[in-house]
């Protein structure tokens, strides 16, 4: 009888130790705060469970120095710990050259401080696989880090993962200094006829001429794609159709194309990471979350060559056929430096995006802050988006941008070509028509931008139910609102350089309340368009709209209420 308490204690300790051993990934210290104030129902994002087994790549013959290829050492280390049911693969300080790393379930790759994993520039090490890129089903070189149909995958530690993207990407002369340009030209490769773009090879240059963005739609067989192998640059990290994936701590940089691309992942956490690409890197996105469910992106920084945090769900028919939306997403406490967009939805959103919360993010010098983009042909619905407490400085183009005529160029490039154009042509609504609706944007500070807000829908499918409140902005241009309905603007303070602050075309069921701006022009607010309807401008002691509004001849009588 005296031994029973000891036996019970042993059993309790065994259970506790067993529970510890099954999870070597650090948990979020305050999980309950993560979901406080979220505007939609969302299950807690599940963290990966990693067994408490450990191996070191040095024990499998890995050689430091950046000259010896360690592909086999990585594969053997992963295989060894996988045979035990999974565990942690330690990458110690050093420079570790390797080819593609193929992930397995229940694996944590722990890159210690001082570890640099450098992927080989030998493109023959990256065979073609069937995959998805830019939302389309296609063939592509396998990613430097690749995994499919997995469970429980984690990237931890403070090390650096480098994709050697400089040998894969096209570079535009206009984005480089003179010395940088000379260095690229001297490295080999070829120039186009205008001598304003450098390509890694003639094969790359010729293949790009027939591409839709970066995908060749005319090629069908693997053999056809093999002939343009050099053009088929991969995303750096590709994890597909998987569950419980964590990125926590490392630096991911210098990718051949997009940097981190989770595709159809359920329970995804990205936190405490730094994502970097040269600002001139073509398609050098930071994080592209595509058709994922239950996502947390927090406490991370991005400084990249294209969109920073991107939410996607496939493109055109391939995306609609997939029918897997991106949903239940929390994005908070992040910093974006250079990038074409701070937080971006689209343009590949053909399976839809819904239930997204964005808060407490800073965009500094980012081309566009909040960027929504699509085009006819996409289809898909973007809805239930809640954005708050965003702080922007020195935005070169539009701080908040909705563009339903996206043509593959950055906003800066579009503005350089004369800006967005108004189109009055309507086309029939069908499954190819994209829709953006039910979006709340509040508590926004814009300290310097070319334009504060640009909202442009389609004539046949207006932007719908977008509320912007508690916004303070200093910019050269104010608001452009085109083909939009249900737009509610409240408590807006604007310091705008141009005399016209609000330019509205074909607005419907709109209201402007508690607005302040510095323009004394009788055309501070211009309203045009035959489809204009039920536009309410609520004056205040500080603003009499009757003295500052110009209504065009095409606007129906009674459409504007002053």
C-alpha cells in the first residue's frame, strides 16, 4: 500500500514528460490575445507538434564553408529523424551550400544564429515538377525548399535561408545604379534590343516573350517546358496541401521568384521572421498565402521587390476550378519597408478571399500601403475584410488602392504611363467577374503619399460596401472614387496639395460625414457620371459642401444631396 503514491507520481511524471517530448516547438506565449477583437468566428490556429528527437547535419557529413554541396547531408538528416517519427534537424553556425531540400512530415528545421543556408546556383539541380505558379497550373523548377501533403512542419531559429535569386531573375536597368548594372552585364547573360533589361540567358529572354506574366500558357508537355528550363524560376519556399506549418524566427531572403509560398495549407503561422529581397528583384514577393485556411501572420518585417504580404486563391479558370478560398486570416504587428504593396489581396483571387483581419501594421516607403487588385476574367469574391490601426509614411503612389483593371504592373509604373483610366464599357456579369465587398478600414494615418485613396470598381460590378473612418492623411491627391456603391466615409481629415480633394464618378449610395480638408476651391468635390445615385454630402460648421462641390452635366437630377 505504501508504494501506491510513488507509482501514481511516476505515472503522472511519465505522462507529463511524454507530452513535453511530443512538441519541441515553442508555443505562443499569449494565445488568447491573438483572437481578441477579431470580427469573425475563427478557430485557434494549431501549431505543429514535433517529436523530441534531434539530429545535427554535421553528423551526416555536412561541410561548412559554402563550397561543398551538402544536399545529401540535409536529406540524410531529415530521413534519419523521420524514421524515428520526426524531430528537430539542427543547422549549426556556418555557411551551408545545398541543392533543394525536400521536406517530410513532423520535421523542424532549426537554423541556429550564425547559420547561413545558401542554395546552389546550379540550375540543373532543380528538376521540373507539376505545380502552381501565379495561380495557374503549370510546370516549374522545384523550389529550393519543397514539401507537399505534409503535417507538422516548422522553420525555427535565427539563421538565414538564401535562395541565390540573383542567377534566376531578369533585372531592369532603371532599377539599378550604374555600378550595379555594369556588374550584371559583366557577369554574363544577355541584354534585350533596347539594352534596358538584363536576362540570365538567351533562353530566358526568348521564353519570356510568350509568357502571360511569368507563365507560358501555350506549352503543354514536360518536354516543351524542359526546353525553357532556365526561365522557370521557382518560389523559394513551397509548401503545398499541408497542415500545421510554422515559420518562427529565421530570415528568408534573395528568392528566385516569390519568397515564401504556402499553398492550400490549413493552420499556418508566420511570426518573428524577416523576409528580404533586393528592391529591384522581379516578382520578388515576400509572403504569398494562397488558398489557405486559419492563418496567423504577426511580428514580422518585410523589405522586398514586389508585394510584401499577399493573399491569393488562384487565377482565372484554374483558380475557380480549385474552389479553395483563402479564409480566416489574422495579419497584425508587422512592418513593411520597400515593396509594391504592404498588405495585398489579389490579383489572383479567383477562389475568393474572406474573413481577414489586419491591424497595427506600419508601411514605410512602401509603393502602396493597402492594395486590392483584380481584373475581368478572374471571378471570385473578396469579402468580410477588417483593417484597422495602419500607419503609413512616404508612400510613393496610392496609400489605399482598389484597382479592378490590374494589368501586371506596379502602381508606380501605371502612374508613370498616365495613371488609371476611367472605363465606361460594361460587359455581362458571369463567373469571370470579380467582386469586392463588405470591407471596413478604420484608424488610418497617412503621413505623406502621392494619393490618399483610390477606389475603382467595374461598371458592371461596382466596389460595394466599403467603409473608411477615422482617417488622417497628408498627400498630393485626395480621393478618387469610380464605379463604387455603398461607400461610407466618416471622420476624415485631409491635408491635400491639389485643389480637388474628392473626385467621384458613378458613385451610388454614398455618404461623406465629418470630413475636413484644406482646399478652398469651388471644385474641391467633383461629381460626374450618368450612373451617379444617392450621394449624400453632410455639411458641418467647418465645411459647407454647397460652396465647394461641382456637379457635372451628366449627373442625374437629384442624385446629389447637399
